[in-house]
C-alpha cells in the first residue's frame, strides 16, 4: 500500500501517546494499519485515525517509524509491504525494514452497542473537562475520584473532586440517559491533545474566511453504561468508563452565605 509520508507521519504522531511504553503484551507497542485506519490501544483506551490508504493489515513500530518519516520529504509516497512478522517501507531510494509481531495478534477494537448518542459543542466540553481535571484525585486508590464526572440530562455539568476541593463547570447542550459518565482522569490529557491537533469545524454554510474562523467544532458522543466513544475530525476514541456511583457533589455546595465580596 502507498501512503503520503506527511499523512502517515501525522497519523502516527497522533497515536504515539496512546502506545504504552511498558506492557506485558508486546504487540500493543505497535500501531495497526488496515481497514482504512491507523489504530493504537493500551487495552483501556483505543484511538483510531482515518487513513483510507491503509488498505492492508500491517504493524508499525511507532517511534522508529516517526523517526524514519521525519527524515524523508513529506510530499513523497511511502510504499509499505507487510510480511507476517515484518514490514518494509520504501520512500524513493530510502528503505527501512522493521521486525514486528504477527498482525493477527493485535487485539481487535470490538464494535460496541451504544444506547445513546449526542453532539455537543466540542470547544465548550473540552474546556470544561480540562478545567476540572486539576481538582480530581491524582492517586488511583480512589477510582471514583481519580476521574471526571460528566452528567446527563438537560443541564450538563462536568465535575472533578479529590475530597478536599471541588470544581463544577456548566456545559451547553444535553445528553440522553440518567447515569453520569465517569471518565478516567488519565484520558483527559489525551482527549485534549487529540482535540488540539485533529478537531475539524462544521463547514455547513461556511462561505468566507471569517465564517470558517468562527465555525463550530462539534464532538459526537456515543455511550452505554460501560464505554464512551468520541468522534471528532479524523479521530475516534473509545474508552472504558469507571464503574460505580460518583459522589453527590451538589449536596456539598452551600446555598446560603454569611458574607460576600466581589473582587
């Protein structure tokens, strides 16, 4: 298969943070190419990037591949030929051969049956998630607090707390369902990074540069009681939700105050 160097390099750099540095399962240290996508997973989070030219299954060592692609012109075409446990990449007169694992050993990202889906203002949601995550517990001994809680219903809020501090942010829009989505803290930084690099505007009705600059960048959520899947731009991100009941933080917020000062 042939893929433009710059396009393949961009996809691999998007996926690099997903690939675990240490894992008992060696095969997930590689990026999977195939079925029109580039995929990386650490078994808790899976991220895929649309790459229509990736038509044949292959495994690519992400750091080695990025270093190689950084050294060749981005406009050239990279020709990839995959064997059972290796892959050969040729760009012009430059060739690289990498040993890999059997591509069939790469854990498949299974299709999930989602109960709900909705589209939100991506900028507002990501900003709220990034804001409250600083208040979430940093240690994973308390899983429910080592997370961020996204409410469902008509009045959306995002909350983060560690038992000493609490931050609650409002998010425009609504989400169907009754159970809040408890998102692992470690996923928030990855969401922010992918959003900055891969979010795409809604071009419906956009005709001028000014309209393009102000265009809304939506994010689509699909979810059930166990999993949350996010779609934006070329990226699809699937993650396991934290199971359990998030503390009722609304009971902790005072409604009456003895003093008020405005700065």
